[in-house]
C-alpha cells in the first residue's frame, strides 16, 4: 500500500520547520510534491505532500512524529480509488487535527 503525508504550515516559523524536513524525507526514499503556498483541494493551509510506500512507512512516520510535534500533519492511505475515504477513514494526524474541505470529493 502507498501512503501520503501532508505537512501544513500556518506561519513563517512553521514553514521553515516544514521545509527543513524535505531533504531527509527525500533521502529516505519519499517522493516530494511541490510547495503549495495557498490552500488547495481539501487542504485548509499551505502544505506539501510526501509520498511513500509501505516498506518505509514506519521509518517515515517515526521521523515525522519525532521532528514535527509543532506542526499539523495528515497521514493517510492512498488506495487510489476513493480519495474521500483516504482522507477520512484512512487518515491519522500528527499534531492538531485540521478540518478538511471534504466537499471537494463529492
């Protein structure tokens, strides 16, 4: 199974923390999405997406838990068929849970 993490920021300080993670995530085998400096899709704040496979899931998520306690991070399954399900039933959070715009999936 594949997974995504969405790393959000609400201010300049959080953005710096979020960006400081990118090199390590890349070097761990993750794919990195473009920086989204405005809310897009269901996401209520600026963010970027991290894509990773099940064989590195534990390592990636432990790294995020350890280094990102001040950020909101959505972790979710990517089953590829039902994005609303992935962002709800298949989702977990690090930090503060944010309200997503789930209407976009209807």
